[in-house]
């Protein structure tokens, strides 16, 4: 009787135990990462040939205490290695685990290698060579605290390497994990299976192997026991012959049919090659098909199982695109696969929630380093009572519909394409949603650290799914941004290099926006009415725009008939953007100047005169000109004093900022012979009605005679 250990992926241990017991294993004991079991030689080879779930099968040789490197050396040397393999065979050592004396796995492996080699030389035998790539014999050593377990790896290469998969897609599942997913899906042999996002076809091939009673190890040529001195070649040939006979009978007898789809022709070709190598090409049909255009391949009303491992972020898709994919997959499943079982494996429970289906069962497993979940659903049969679908962010969706009904008509009447359609109306959905013509930007306000990150992420996914659904928006037209308190020059930091600019209309102005490359889009929507007012005030005037950003206020002033516009900002990027905006509206020539400068420094040094000045300074910033920094509450009086020097008699300053609770120093202004009229309410439009503190705005003029 042999004592053996079968390793597997975390989360599959109980499933592996059941499989081994079905093969005839006894004394099965589950531990983290595998199962200890016992069996005779026949069972040992059977488990190697037939286990669909094991990663490796090890034959323990000895254990030893390790309190020094000498203990490890002597413990390994106690094994009669020449009785296990010959000098003409190559070997490799896989060492895992550390303790106080073995602090490096490479050092541990070296001590084990030395002990094995010395076992041969002490008997005057040639020393065997080490081959780390494709050794004849693999020795597995696991150091746990002060105990080392030494075993012969009977598998050789990992058992997930069935021998059929030469071609893979971008994110392949290991075959033993794929087999576990099939076994947990609720599918049974004889039932049809569809994988709408099949990639290299691993799930379908593993299912077809089960349906046709094909041993997973049948196609493997190299095993860890081939060079083992005690290898029973006769017994192995007998077991393999039995397995081949079963596979032939199973292929003829199976009634299961399998259908795989992917939108990539190259991936489908790889899947076909893999199926041919597995000897299962007659059972599986692979075709190029987008999941969103999928229909049921069975026309006789027979129910089957839909099983898939859809993308979940490791394949580089954006979150909005993935959310749309899952949401629309749920709709396709309900529409075309009524009465079927659906099982999906994903590293993102949040994405699975976008299906808007209630799972009947779920399982956890590891896919490499990723924590994954498999959820099984029963799709309601045609004519059955409606399922209790999981409603995604229903309160949010209803509010969004209500807002749209009111705002779309208003925006059309106003002649604007860019406006806010949701502004954290509901506390639990703390986002802002802005429409830019046919695009939508969702801005997530970074949740406080006291909020559970998983719940916050789930809520965000719900919001994105509901937004796409309510607006009937393609996923590639939704942009997600996360907003948090900005420090230093973050406003000017690039987020990408796409360079995707497109034109939008605001009253009579045309403006360029870019939704992807920067935190902001090039257009502050809350200042829309202020820009319109500037256009109405600018006829025949010299206009100055400080902290100008992308120059949209200068565009409105120019279109309003300003004699000249001067646009000042510290960012070369934004000034180039401003120049494009001016040119888009036919505002070219020397009367439209753009100046790259630190606005506070430029202001203190300039002596030009203007009739109309617009300034929207940051709430806080560092400035080379000031000894400390700029704070709009603390320093606005000094700022306005400098602006007064540039303001002609009868001129007007429109002063705005975003500081909540800002208080104008009226007494200080009087001392400067200036007067301020607050016009905040007049500059706030319907789409910002819920957020009256998003900015404050003032008209400042000379106070009578000076």
C-alpha cells in the first residue's frame, strides 16, 4: 500500500477527495492545497492517469527535522537514492518553504542536491546530472517550520498539461481548474454545452473528455515515474490500454454536443487545433461569433448548459466595457437560453452582479493568484413565472430616468450638448454623471477609508451598469474617472495619451473636449452661464482671462464682440487647447493673444489695461511669487488689488472660485475703492440645482469716484 499526496488549486480540495475516492483511494484526508490518500500500485497509476483535478501526485519518501543545514543534508541522504533512480538519469529538486536556518529556497535545493549526489558517489557510482528544464526525476521538498517532507514527483510535468493544448488564447485556464469548473457547473454527460466566450476551448474540451470517458492523462508522453526504478511498465501498459478502449467506446456512445464561440478568428483556429489534438474535434463545433449576437444553437427546444469564463479585467478591457458585456450577456441568456443552466467563472463578483440574475449556487476557487467565484443560475423557462432578478441600483436608475426626462428638453432649448444629469442625488450612489453630446462621463468621488472597499467597488459597478442601461449607451461611450482632493499640479497631470478630442456646442460656441487624457475634460460645466454672461458683456471691450484653462471663456468673449482677448495660463498644453478652441470659432489674429505664465506673477508685473476681466483662481496653490502659498480665502484681497491696477474705469471683474463657504472681504474691498455684487445664484443652471456651493461668483467694479 502506498501513501500518496495529490496537490490541487486552493478551493478544489473536497472535489479532488471525492474524485480520488471514486477511483478507489482510501484514507483520504483533505489539507490545504491537496489530499493525502492511500492505494496500491494500480490505484497509484490510475490516479495519475485519471485524475482531472490533481496538479501533481507525490510519493512521500521520508521526513526529517531541520534545525540546521546539516540536518537537512543528513535527512535527505538517509534515502537510498540509487534504489530510486540510476546514475544515467537526470534529476531536479523543487524546494519550497523557509525556516530560521534555511532562509533561501535555492540554498535548500542545493543542500538536497548535494545529499542526493553524494549518495551515489559514496557507493562509487557515477553522479547523476541535474536538468532543471526536463529532468527524468523530480524531487519535491517542502519545509514547514522545522520539518522537511521529501517526495518523488510521479507526475513529472504538472498534470494540468494533458498534451492536447499547444495553442492558447491570452488568458488560458489550467486544464485541471477547467475540469473543476465543468464538474461544478451542474452539467451532466448527455447534455449540450455552449461556451459563448470560449477562448482556446479548454472548458469545452475538458467537458467533452468527461462526456466521452477519456482519461485526461491519455495524451501525455512524459511522466515522472518513467525513470523510477520501481516503475511497473507492464501494469502501466495495461491501464493505458484499458483507458484507450474506454475512450473509443465513449466517443462512439456520447450524445453530448458542444458549441464554442469567440469573436476572434485566430483564437477559434487555436481552439480547433486543440480539439483535434485531443481527438474530440467531432464533438465540438467552434465558430466566430460575438456573444452579443449569440443565439441558441439548438432548435428543438432542448435545454443545456451555458458555461464560460468571461473576461474580468485580466484581458485589458476597460471596466465600462466589461460591465456592458456582463449586463448584455445576462439579457442574451434570458432571451435565447430560457430553461438552460448558466454557470460563469470570474474573478469579479461585482461583474457577475451585472447579469441581473440570482445565483442558485456558488463556489470559490483560486486561478493562480486570483480569488475567483463560480456562480450557477437557472434561467427561467419560456412562459414560466418571472424570475426574481437581482435589480441593479434600482433607486439610482429611477432617479437618472427622472433627471433625464427633465434635463434633455431643457438642454435642447438652451442649445447645449454638455450638462450634468446626476450629481450625487442619492447618498449611497456618490457619483456625478455628465453628458457630453453622445458620450457620458461618470465621476466617482473617492470613498472615505471608513467605507468597505469591496462594497464601494460593487456599488460603482452597479452605477455603471445602470447608467449604460438607462441611457442605452454603448460601453465605449462611457468614461469613468475617480475624483479626490487634488494636490499641487495634479490638475495638469496626464492620464493617457489617446488624444481623442471631439467637438461640442455650448450656446453659440464650438469647443473641443477630451474625456480620456486628463482628469478634467476641458470644459467646466458649472461655469456655463458665467461664460454666456461674459459673451454678453464683452462687446467692444478688451478682455482678460486669467487661469484660463482651455480658454472657453475667451471664446465666448470673442464671439460676443470683444475688441481683443488675452488668455493667460501656466500650462502649455492647455494654451494650445485654448488656441484650438479660438481657431475653431474663427477667432484668429493678433487681437487674440495667448500667454504662458504663472498668473499671479504675470499679474503683479503687467501694466496693461482691460475693460472686462475673468478670473477663476484655484482654491489653493503654491506660487513662486509668494513667500508661502496662495489661498483664495486668505489672499483674494491682494489678488483683487493687483487686478484693480489693470481695470479701466467703468470696467468689470468677474471673480469666481470653488471654495465652499467663501466669504468676500467687503470692508477690505471698500478700502481699495472696489465694490462687489454676488451673482452666484444667477450663474447656476438647472443641472447644478442640487449643488449650490459648487462655485461662487462676483462682479467687482470701481466704487464711485476715486
